[in-house]
C-alpha cells in the first residue's frame, strides 16, 4: 500500500519537508497556533452536529435549542463544547497574538502572515457575534440589537451596514437567517481559506524562533515531525479534556425566549466584547462616536499595519521599549475594561430570568412589518409605551 501511494504521490518529499528541524529553543508558546487550529476544527465539528437539530426562525430557534439540550442524545454536551470552545478560541487566539508580538515574529519577512492573522482574528470575533443571536433568548436578542446599533454609528456606511445586517428595520426573522448563514457558511469558508493561507505562509518562511536564537540555531532544533507534532497533540488533548469538563459541569445558560417588547432588559454582550461595551460608557453625547467607532477602528488599523509601522529588526523585548509599553498598556486596558464590564451592576428593573413555559409562547414581531427601532439614538433602545403597544399589536396579528 505504502509503495502504491509512494509511486503516485510525492509522499517522501512531504515527509522530508515535515522532518526538517525547527529553530532551537522552541517552547510551549509555539503550540498556541496549533491549538487555535484545533479549536476551529472542533467548532466546525460540534457546529455541524448542532445544525442537524437547529432551525433559524424566530418561531423555532429557541425551542430547537431547548430540544438539543433536553432531548438530543449528547446534545447538551456538544452544545457545551461549542459554547466553551468559542470562548477558548478567543483566549487562545489572543495569547497567540501576544506570543507573536512579544517575540517580534511579525517582523519582515512575515508581514503577510501577520495581516492574514489579523483577518483571522476578525473572523473569530465574527463567529462570536453571529453565533450569539442563534439561541434567540433575551440576551441573544438584546445584545444583537445593541451591537447593530453601535455599528450604525460609523460615518457614511454605518447605517447601510446596520440595515444589511438586520435585513429590515429591526432585528427579526431576516436578521436570524442572515446571522445563521454568516455563522455556518460564509465565515467557515473564509476561516478555512485564511487558515490555509496562514499555514502556507508559516511553512514558507519557516518558524521565526525565539529572540535569543542565533543564525546557527535556526536549523538545529527538534524536527517538526514527530517531536513538535507530538507536543501539539498532547496540548490538544489537554484542552479537549478541559472543555469536556466545562461542558459536563457548567451548563450553557439559556434565558427566556427573546421578547422585543421587554423594555427593561439590560443587554450584555458576550464576555469578549465586554471591554468595548465598557469603553462606550466613558463617551457620551457628541463624544459617543469616539467609543463606538473611532477608538475600535484606529486600534484595529494599528494592529493590522503593525509590521509596517515597526520596521526595526530588534526582537529582544527589553530592547524594544515602545513595543513593550504599548503592548502592556493594551493588555491592561483590555483586561481591566473586561473586568469592569463584567462586574458592573445590572439594571435594578432587570428580573433574574429563567425559561418559563409562558415565555416560550411569545412570538416576536416579524422583521418586515414593524419599524419600532428606526431613527433611535444609539443607546436609546428603551422603547416608548406607544412603541411597545405597536409591537404587541403586530405580535398578535402574526399569531
Ligand atoms: C484562527 C486563528 C489562527 C490560527 C489557526 C493560527 C495558526 C497558526 C499556526 C499553526 C502557526 C505556527 C505555530 C506558531 O507559531 O504558533 C502560526 C504562526 C503565526 N501566526 Fe497564527 N493563527 C491564527 C491567528 C493569528 C492571528 C490573529 C495573528 C496575528 C494577528 C497571527 C499571526 C501569526 C504569525 C505572525 C505567525 C508566525 C510566527 C512565527 O513564525 O514565529 N495568527 N499561526
């Protein structure tokens, strides 16, 4: 069999390439990229399983998620893996970026690897944003309303982008379809294409090694296969065990079914968007746009163009005081704002929500038939009494 394949495919060449030595001093931090890849595959596998029982319509989505939790064999476990896997992916990608920055691995000739990486970061966050709406519970609905309102503040294209995301005047049936399509078709294709390109570039340039590597060290370390592959696989198994424990012992929360008339709801995004959400609180009135658009966009652009802004060849951290200071400030700001956002008290009017049979009867108004959010200010998503009455009327008509 081996001979048969060898005669037809360049297997020996591929093996020789994989057995090439890595630079010396490669440590565990170099497994973070492989762990991110493992998580992407795990998300694809668990997501494909969930999609077998899910239905992306406001009338069925919530009940489908309950059905997966309560009836589908291993449904709760797989949903748990998918939920905690998403959070783990954000953390691992964040740590991977930090490793690449601290070791100066983004510097020439690896600028393209970096740029593709930043696109992968955006895709990872896109998965989180689009997936959050799918359970169609209160927090899913209201976090999406706020997220889309925030994006509508962007100058020129903001309104158009918000309308395209919503597919109408308010978050409803078309929004759910669009987010589902993005989450299960568009973003996975994009992610796998970008990961393929990222890995090609990583192999093409070879690992950058650690800052203390001398030129002689670059080709005298352990081979990629089997040594590094073995370490990566051990890391993946450990990560899987941690996620499996989380899935078994920390059930994924599901609130009441989405109720667009619940004017008292205090929306919170998923934890990895909390730092942005917290940032908004410091910019009010005419300065709101600083928090909703200017700071996040400038931050993203600086990240994207980092290798072109920092042209120095120095890689050792203590000889790069600016890089060290900026990175520390960013990490402290992101972690600090996330903690502040997570510990901020909820609105007093907010009821602690548990799924109830009554709540499951609520049928949200159809997207195309109402325009209760049109023209609202960014954070003025508390509905007036008249708007609530309108929404109720439409809800009753559609029943
Ligand atoms: C789904 C997300 C990602 C996956 C699956 C992934 C995968 C990988 C893998 C397997 C490696 C080689 C091993 C290593 O150095 O850790 C790598 C290297 C690299 N990644 Fe990523 N990555 C992702 C996101 C990112 C992001 C967000 C960035 C930067 C913003 C980035 C920038 C880089 C760079 C510059 C290298 C080369 C490092 C070197 O040569 O030492 N990656 N990535």
